[in-house]
């Protein structure tokens, strides 16, 4: 998925981060990921490294957010391996 390439820089190619302070995205619930990305857009999440995520989230449309959340929610699942 094209939009997820930017995410992979910090969160890993398969959604497993090699950087301890960055969370894994693989297998996260779709709703959680969508809420998190929207929270960065609205600045509800603003502590720590949030400024980096705010910049990334600002470049995403609602459809991009849904697509990225779906992609990472299915990574590592049996349904994605077919």
C-alpha cells in the first residue's frame, strides 16, 4: 500500500517497529488506528513525538486514514496471508 510506505519509515515494513518508542501497528484494531490518526489531525494528541505524527496525519484524507487503518489491522492475520 502506497500511503503506508511513509508509516513504515518509523513503524516498520510489516508494522513492527524496531524503535522502542514507536508503537507496532500490525494487528491493531482498525477503529483504534482511525481514532488515533484523527486525534493527531485535531491536535487532541499533542505530547511527546506527536508533532511528527501530526504532520503525517495532516497529509491524509479520510479515505487514506480508513485505508491505512484497514491495511495495518489486517497485517499478520491469516486473512491477509491468502
